[in-house]
C-alpha cells in the first residue's frame, strides 16, 4: 500500500545514464525527473502562499461549519430519536458514575422537558447496550448547560465542527495541498448526514471524531518516522542514486513515536463510544505496518518485511493495542468506583479457573459478554432499518422526527398541513459522486500504487465492511457517518484528477477547473435545498414531498 519497490540500477555508459535508458531515448523516451530519496520518503509541502494560509484556510472552513451546526442548536425542544437514551444516560453518568434507572420514556421525557423540570433518576444500575465513553462526551455539554436540548447536543456540535477542521488539515497533509485539504473539509461541512449527526446527541459522531483523530495522528506519525529514517541513512544512500540494498535501511530505527501513542488513545476512545471503533483499531494497525514496510523498501532494505518485524512491529503494536485497551477501561472508572452499577459485583465471591483475575474486571467481562450477545442478536424490525448495500447511495435514510403542523400554527401559512422533519440523509450529490470517487481511488491504489488512495480505502473499509457481517441485525444508515471523512477525501482526490496534473496545458486546467467547480456547486446547492429537512423547519407539505426523491426515503 505504498511506493513501488526501487529497481536495481542498470549498468551505465560513459555519459552517466543507464545503458537501457540510452537505447530507449532513441525512440523518443523521456525519463521522469529524478526525485531524491529524502523527498521520496518525505514529500515536501509546496509553498505557493505564506505559511499562515495552512491554518487560515482550515479555520475559515471550520468557522462556516460551526455557524451552521450551532445555529438554533436547541431546536426542536424535544428528545429526537435515540436522544431519549443517550441524553439521560449521560446525565446519569455525570451524577452517579454509571447508568441509573429512569421511568418509561413516555413518563420521563415530558418531565425532563417541562418547566419546572423534574429529573426522575434513581440509583439502581440498568443494563445498557453501549460502553460509556460517548455518553461521557455528551455529559460534558450537560454539565455546562444542564439537561436540556442545548446541553445534550452541545458536544456533538463541537466535535462535528472540530472534525471539519481536522479533515482540512488531514487533507492538506495527505495531498500536500492546502486548497485540496480545505476542499475536503468544505465537502464534509456540507454533508447532510454529518450535519444532522452533529446536531443530535447520538454516539456515532463521537466514533467518527475519534477515529478521524487517530487517522490524522497516524499520518503525522508516518511523515515524522520516514523523516527520521531518511536522516539516519548515510549520504551515500540519499545522494539521489539509491543503492539496490542498503544495510542502513534495515538497521535504522525510527525513534520515539508519540503520535502513534496518541492514535492509540483516540482509538480507545472511539471503541468506548461504540464497539465498531474496534474495527478501526484493527485496520489501522495493519495500515501502519504496511506503511513501515513501504518506508523500508523505499529506503533500500533488502528484506523490508523482516526489517519491520525486527525494528517496528513490537513498538507499533504496543503503541496502539495496549494503549487503546487502557483508554477503554479508563472510561469505565465511574462504574468501577460505584456500588450500584449494573453487574458491578457479579464476580464477588465466585470461584473458578479465572478467580485470580480481580473481581471487578471479571464482572466487567461478564457485563460486556451480555452486551455482545444483545447486540449481535438484535433483530427486532424497525421501519427505517436498512442493509449496508444501500448506504452509499443513501437508499434508506432514517427519519429522526416528523411533525405535521396544522394550517394557522406558527410557521405554517398554507391552507393544508405542513411538514417539520429531521431526516438523517447524506447530501445526495456528494454521496453519489463518492460512489464514482471510490471506484477511482480503487483504480489509483490497485493499478497505480498510490499510497494515498490505499489509505483512504483502508479507512473507509474499516467503517463500512464490518457491517456486512451483521446483515441480520437491526442496523441503520446513519451508522455510515463514520465513512463521511473518507468519502470526502475520495471525492477530493477525484476532483484533483479533474483539475489535471501539474504539467497540464492551460486549456486542460481550465476545463478541469470548470468540471470540478460545477460538481462542488451542485453539492453546495443540494445541501441548501435539503437544509429545511435537516433542521426541522416548517415547510408546506408539497415542498417536503418534492424533496423525497426516492420512494424509499419516505
């Protein structure tokens, strides 16, 4: 998933060029410009603008995303979809350290939304289907603003905004272009699914945020490790004529890797929000090892896989897997410290072959086993469930809320009923373009050995492919919010190809810029068109119906 293996230098004639190349030049062959080894290991950033633009552009895009996401964040004043579970669990964690007991939602929800407010929380622990990490994040907003719509949505809006900023910077590092990085962030800022999930207190956006943060940390780690590898090679190996086998490329270390440790923390937090974060951990471990193999190969290692096993494998695994596991356990601190948490004392006094393990850890293991059984056997029918095959084309979005205001009520100025909807629908023009973009990056990886394409595919596969193992389970298309950053990167890569290579003619550049610009404008228009059904605005029923492009959206 990285650069191709360097070829052994051919015999050279008296003029300094390989003899085979001399013969090819007679037939019009023009050799590629030579790239020094150091630049092959660590591609430099272009500097067409001042250094401040590397942050100014991303911050401007993030500001746009933040304004959109915080606009009327407290509306509608209700518990939308599964907010009824996570908002209350977050409040319980904040005050008890574990998920306590609430009355039935038909009783509890009106009391929470009433003025004066009643919070009917009691101490006995209750079984919940997801670990506490994501709910602790939601609880931060409730600590600041209370148990109200603004409080339980605040942190998802913050993470949604910060994820746009991160994607701008990640795209800049991946493509070595501030413009393309900002384009990727803009596309995500204008995605309807990301937008709705940023304004709703659910767990999937938390998974997306920490998985993306880990992705960015690993990209930084890749650049820094390859730079250290290049600096450790002797000048004879980096003077532009790479030797076929460099002993230094096998022996050299890559030094401390704090960004890989940070990625381990982020992956632990992603897994502590929902267990599908574990798949990102597995895929990213494989990805980083392949990056290390590619770096050793480019540097001239005779046996790059052996070199990675000896020099990189151990520390890579220790930096990611144990760190993620410790981070995951840390999010259960409130449960460990409690007396009434669900199954907290299940292992107390129990013997057996595993009795040497501390009772709290055995109790947690038993609890997690029950959670796993619940999740894999959850097959209750839901009207808006969908199969993963339909997610990329947004075949069955999820209706989070629907109201039908009567004529004469505030906002409804027609003679017939109006509609007030929150639909978790990705911007169709973006997602449908992404289908073509994924095909393009697959081509770039499989046939052109482009490491950037392989990286995007790996991250997208981590968020998408595992759901095909659970097609009998009740699952929903809004789980695909974890894919959005990588779809935006794929579309950006496709648009960059439309712009043409650096040596393209002016005519080619202009045509490519027009084509790319039209696609971006269509995506922006599409987001604006669907904006009313992302934000529960009151619109005439006919306007809502006009936006239901597919029957499966109803």
